C-alpha cells in the first residue's frame, strides 16, 4: 500500500500549498484525485516523488510510505528505486531526444542488461512508439508525447504509477486511448494514482477517489459513490445544468453565490 499521511507542503518557506492531505493506493487499485485549479494536486505529487526541491518546496509535516516503510522523499531517485514512477503535468518529454532516448532516461535505475527487455515491453504496449523510436520526441503529437512520458515512467517497472493530468489538452479519441492504457497498466499489476481535471474520465476507471480543496483531501470514497454525489456531479462532472468543466468551478461557485 502506498500511503500519504497528513502531508503539508510549503513553497519558499511561506506558501502553504498542501495542508493536511492523506490518501492511500492499494497495489491493485486505480485511485483518482480530483480538485480545482490550485487545489494542491501537483504539489502533492511532487512531494510524493521527491520533486519539491527543484520548485523550492518542502514537506513540513507528514510522510509518504510503502507498506509502512517511509520513503525518502528528499531524493527522487530513491523514490523511483522504491517502486514509484511518475508522469508529471504537461508531458515533459525531451524534445530534441529521440523517442528511445527519452525512454532510456526512465531507466536510470535499471541495470544496463535489463534495458532492452524493458524497451520491448514498452514498445509492445505502444506500437506507435516502436515505429517512431528514432524520431525526435518533439515531432510527435501531444498524445504520442504523453505515451512517451508514460512509457518512460514504466521503464523502471514501478509498483505504483502516479499521473498528473495525462488527458489534459488531448482530443477525445486520445483521451480514450490513454484511459485504456491506464487500465491495461493497472491490470498488469501496477497501482495507479490518477490526478485529473477530467473527472468523468478519472471516475470511469478509478476504484476509489479523493477530492482536494485548498490543499486538503476533503472527500474520500469509492468511485461509484463519488459518481453519484450531487456536488461532484455539479462541480466536477458538469451535470449540474450550468456546470461546465472543472476549470470553471471557482467561477461557477461565485456565480451561483451571486444568483442565490
Ligand atoms: N513552485 C511554486 N512556488 C510557489 N507556489 C507554488 C509553486 N507551485 C505551486 N504553487 C502554488 O501552490 C498552490 C497549489 O498549486 P498546485 O500546482 O499544486 O495545484 P493543482 O491542484 O495542481 O492545480 P492545477 O489543476 O491548476 O494544476 C497554488 O496556489 C500554486 O500557486
Ligand atoms: Mg496541477
């Protein structure tokens, strides 16, 4: 079980971005984290994967553990070795590198002799990437770049994969493809933590979900319960008449206050 206990994250010693977030991901589960812009989702993920440092952030309280053993979240490589892979927001591929070079970056903790096998596995999962293995990643479409980012994270053979808004900016067909891949990855034995603004997509595959607001996890329930929840439907699934995408939640809430 991957677990976050009462985590607090502060940037530049002043900006409190996460203020008591707790969650857990069972090794066979897909867990969704929903929340509006600025709720602290990305900060939570950075904290879990040892990437706060480069953003001048720090964990000031709480911890992250796997099966009770605390992760060294000050060192990204140590987190990867402990079995946690991540796909950051905005599919950060190295645009001048080839697809294969990008994938190899994800294998920095893997023994040289094991790399070919891992590449084969990723190419098996993403045939498009196999065909383009020597092309610059920068020439790929947004969806293909997202596949590179996911493939790169899979190169370390993680027990848990954390994804930050993998569907953002992708066409509906591509979102479907990414969603199916997430299910496939999970079926193959990887626990998944899926951060999404696209709540409909996330809740369609998740077993369990959390909602973050103002740096806190404020809801924690099976996905089917969240799907049926009126507030979730209104603010996150756009089913509340006027409700739009999650990006409009703040605006919508404000408007609703004015109208009432
Ligand atoms: N490097 C940073 N330095 C200072 N403040 C930051 C930094 N990164 C994020 N923040 C702030 O922390 C808060 C949480 O941001 P975060 O990016 O974690 O939210 P999010 O839920 O991922 O939002 P989005 O849905 O827009 O991606 C925001 O107020 C943001 O401005
Ligand atoms: Mg974010």
